[in-house]
């Protein structure tokens, strides 16, 4: 019986939850923009563990306690902001500052438990 369970566990794909995501795009010379991710009811933001910390997925904005990060391209500054962010309620906001001379993008990712 144990062998059957072990084989079934090896063949059954493990579902890893995909992070919540939002994207900001700013054209050259335009104003800054924000995006916001809200955790669905009954969900929670995953606590930061060593593996996520080593991957750079624990942003300092949450005190390094939650798995949430940004990835940006271009000259604009992409960051998680304290304004409009409530870690306990599961709302995370990112801001992409205006960029001079070239377009910029910002992606916000938030992992759930």
C-alpha cells in the first residue's frame, strides 16, 4: 500500500499557487502610476522564508516579513509603497515614478499561502 501511495504522489503534479500580479507601464515623460493587488477573501500573503529571502522576494517595505516583490525596467523607480498598502488586510500597492527620456515598466508580485 505504501508503494502505491508513494508512486501516486510522485506522478501527481504538485500545484504551486501562482503569485498575484499587476503591471504598470509609463511612457517617457509622463506622470507616475500605481497598481494594487488585493488578496482574495480567505487568503493571506505568504510569510517570508529563507528560500524566498535568498531569491530576493521579501521586500523591505513589509519589513521583510512577506513574500512580495517588484521587477522594473527602464529609468523609472519601481517600488512597493507604504501608501495604500495594508499587509494585514492583504492589499499591496506599487508605484512607478515618472521616467525621463525612456518608457518604463513595473511588475508587482505577491505570493499567497
